[in-house]
C-alpha cells in the first residue's frame, strides 16, 4: 500500500533510447491518447537547436519545455532541477495543470544521472516520484548501437520497461535475436514490440516500477555523484536557411550523402521549407534509412525556415552545408 506522501507526489517517467529509436513517436502517442491525465513534457536534445518540439502533436493541454544546451545527464542537470521546481511552484499556484511529467532525454544520455536527480535533490524528491524508466530500442540498428555505444547499454540496463520499435524494418529473425539479447541484459524489464509508438499505455504510465534496490545492484554508486563521458567523435551541427528549397534537389542531395556518409550519420531530422508547399515537410533519418511527412501548415505571420539537425561521427560539416545551399 502506498504511503500518503507518495500518493501526493507527481509521477515522472524518464523516456530514453538511443538516437532515432522512436522516442518522440512514442511521446506523440502518449500526448494524443485519452489516458485521463495531463502531461508536462521536458525535452532534451543534443546540440545547439531543438527540433522535437516542432515534431510533437500539441493541443494546448500540455506544457512542453525544451532544453537544448547540452546533455541532460551532464551540463544541464541543474536546469532540470530548476525546471522541475518551477513546474511544481506554478502547479501549486494554479498557473499550470498537469498530472504527470515525462522527461525525454537525448539519445546520447546515460539515464543514471537523470534518475539520480530524483533522489539527490531534496526539494525534487519531496515533490516528484520517479515512476519508471522506459527505453525504446530500434530493432533495425539496436544490436550495432549496443556494440558501439556505452550509453545504449546503460539505457537498456536501467530500463523498467523496454519497447522494441521498427520490427517491420528488421524482420522477425533480427527482432527476436535482439529481444533475446535485451532479456539477457535486463531480465527484470518486460519487453514488448511497439509499432509507430502503439502500445498499451497502462503498462508504461503509473506503474511504480522503478526499483531503487535493483538499480543500486547495477550501479552501487548510484546515490553518489555519477560522472561519465561521451564519445568525443560524436558531434552535432544545425543547418538553417530561410530561402525555399527545391524538393528534387533535396532528394538528390540526401540520396548522395546517405550513400557516402550514412554509416556515420547517427541521426538527422528537421523541418523543411520546400518551394511551393503551404505545409512544412518533416524530415527524419537514421543511418541509411530516411523519410519525410507533411507537417503542420505554415502560418501567414510565420517566418518559413528550414532547420535540420545532424548528429554523427566526424561528419564534413562544410560539405553538408554547401550541398544544402545548392538546393535553394
């Protein structure tokens, strides 16, 4: 039975997963599903500019805060504490109404320091309850990511719930092999497939599945200061342009760079201002796989701007920017 103090605290879900796994797709599912609760979302992106805020479906019933000045598990953890405190104060004052918080981390985040925030800061611990860490794993690229990136391993190891996305791209054999590996890495977390974010939300929200004792077994110094490093060769850059872009030239450009640099392009996504289109084009890719969908219409009073974030290993920034300039 839950104690009264626990019942009064605001439940928090940490949504994690490596770059391109499908976290924002799942978050959109949560925001549009009728689950009877209002959500405050704290987003973190790796790089100088954020895109996910423009990819989320918003109906005015949620509070979305974007943090894009660093990794949430490093330089901006103090900002996370500040934002959580501000949200609680505004909720108390009746300025905001929300029932739960979802923290969507950057794909390069180690979830341990993020989770630690809810135990290391007394004011945060008093107002918030860490409900669960939900990790999304890409069936197509997950095995390679686990082999190459420590953060991907940490995301799986700390998960209370694991969702495997993009099984349709990977195929049955590859998906089952990955799921078996995930079970060996984290036998305590239920594992389910999720197609375009579709899953039983009752298995993700208000589950009270975060187990501090189990986490301490994985990482004995969890309640102490946790230091970690990222791969130095993983960097990000942003391309911006207010001039309309030619769609045929864009398709040719991306086909070329993906062929040459696709294995080094961990994640790329953006909003495109295409000539002759009254709606923005939402563009996303992981390694060699990319695609685009129509987004929301451009408003009459809105500046139309292309903004693309690239995250990868030793990408030739000037080559990319010159190629995109050539698409004007």
